C-alpha cells in the first residue's frame, strides 16, 4: 500500500512538473509572439483589402513591366500615374489609392539586395531592376554607361558567361550555355540582331519528354530550365524593329541626371573626405543587410510555425527557442537601424557641402551627350568623363575654407571638361558648344541663386 501511495504521489508530482513546464513554455511562446500580433493583425486587414484592389494594382504593374521599360523617368511617371491610373478610375476598376508599381513588383528587402549587388540607388534603376526580375521575355538593356551590366554581373556572379556577336564561334558558346543551363550575357548588340537568335528570343521551345529544345540554325539544341539570357547594347538611342520589341523586354538603363549626381557626389566625397564616405558606404551596406536579415527572420518564423504540430507545439522547445532568438535579433536590428538612421542624417549633412560640385559634373555630362544631336561622331563615355572629373579634382589647389574649396572645384571641373571637349570639336561646332554650356550654367544659376565668374 505504501509503494502504491508513493507511486501515486510521484505521478502527481510529475504531472505537476510537466504542467508547470508547459505553462512556462506557453508563456515563452505567447511572449515571443506578442510583438508579432500587432503586425500580423495589420497584415490580415491589408490582405483583406488587397484581395479587392489586386485587379487594378496587377493591371498597372503588368503594363509597367510590359511597356514602360524603354522610356525615361518623366515619361514613365506621366504614363502610369496620369494616363493608366486615369483610365482605371474611369472604368471603375478597384485599385489601391496611391498604388506604386515598384512596391507591387518588389519589396524593400529585394531592393536592398539589388543595391548590395551594385545597382544605383535612384528610382529609375530600381524600376529597371524590378522589370528585369518580373518580365517573362528576355531583357534587352539600353546601357551605354554599363551600369546595368555591372549590376547583372554582381547579381549572377562568376557563373555568368559573356559573349559578343562579333566574336568567332559565338553560336557554339550560346549552344553550350543552353545545354548546361548557364546565365548568358550578349554584350554590345547593334540595332540588327542576328536572325539565328530569333527562335531563342521568340521562345519557340519544343518539349521533348521532360526537356525542351530550341532550333539554332539547322540543329535542335536541348535547353535546361535554368538557362538565363540578357542582352545589352551601348547605343544611346537605338531603333529596333517592332519584332525585336515584341520578342524582348527593352529596358532603358541610361543614367539619369539625379542618379549621376549621387554617384559623382560619392566620388567627390571619397576624395575630399575618404573616412566620411567609407563610413557612409558601410552604413548603407549595413542597413541593406538589416532589411534582408529581418525579411529572412520573418520567413523562417512563419515556416517553423506552419510546420509545427498544433498538438505538440508546447513541447517543441527548439521552436520556442528559435522564436526567442528571432525576437531578440529583430529587436537588436531595429535598435541598430534607429542608430544608423541618426548617423546617416549626420553624414548626409556633411556630404551635402559637395552637392554643388556633383550637380556641376552631372550637368556637364548631360550637356556632352547632347552633342551627338549636332553630329553623330560626338560620343562621350561616362568612364572617360569620370577620368577627367577626377583629374580636375586632383589639379585643384587645397583650401581649408570649404566654401572656397567648393567654388574652386566647380571652376576646375568646368574648365577641365571644357578644354577636353573643345579639342575634339570641329571649329564650326565650338561656338554651339559654348552657347549650350553658357545656357546650362545660367539654368544652374537660377536654381542655386548664385553667380558664376565670366
């Protein structure tokens, strides 16, 4: 009888300990999910609303991917914001008020990844990246400044194969990429693409068993599903046939004036204040990584919760510990984000001193590329321009007075670029260039409210 009573007592104590442990784990689970409750509740409301507005949002975004790529930022904004949304409103289709195709096609975490891969941070570049990642046709990039190809190389890594249609036996390399499922970049194409590529660009694939094949010349070439194709041209204003526009998604990667201004600002600050620019770059990379990490943590948490058995969730100690680690990491990242934003504001204020120098350089470059309208032979690469831009900075005398230093830099850049361009101009075009230069500088005066030396 004593043994039975002791066993019964032990069983009751074990049950009490088990219930106490379950209660502790339940508290840990509830506390771990408490912070997510507000966000998930808001997400549910948002998703309920988006189920109705998805029609208009998807329509605008699909049109954005299909048609808007070849145009500049001003035309893009007018097209989707005024004409397309106006048409949707007139037809009374449901849509999200203030919808932005970029936010529909990508997330902040995805944009952060693109930036770390080498994509410029301006709005047009982000739109272009969203189109490249969303289009079903092969992307054809108008990329004279090579910014798009730089991002693609950062995105695809060393596995990407680059060829030119002027190379010998380029067809064999295309076939090799198709058979092995590689990423292929065809660089420097002209306005007339070799007809041999038509079946590939038109995606005339034939299914044979589990595999696909495509006709390349007289042969059928097997193609792996992992095959990717990018096309790039250095032409500033190419005129492609309607067939090419139907086969490919044409995307305008030509640098914008605001985007170039930000790039030149980074270059100037890197020379003038190297420690400041290094801190800025580290800060941007850290913030981008924060967004990616937070997104990954959320995905992992949702996956662990969906995979967990509801009947045994309180005994799933690894899940609860994982949740606590996720919560602690997320809280720490949010704290560091706030600190990073404050530091970024301080750094940006210090960098803005040299904004006028960058604006000067961007204005001059966009003036130079307009000279091709005067004569087609006047072609200036961004790389060459940046070389002379750096030379002008190096040749400027040092000055402790920052305002005087900025004025000296602007004058040096203006004269260096002017002399470089003047040497290559025909005599009859020099006066045209001087007039254009004067007009653009007058425009800059009006914007800044400052005076230029004659």
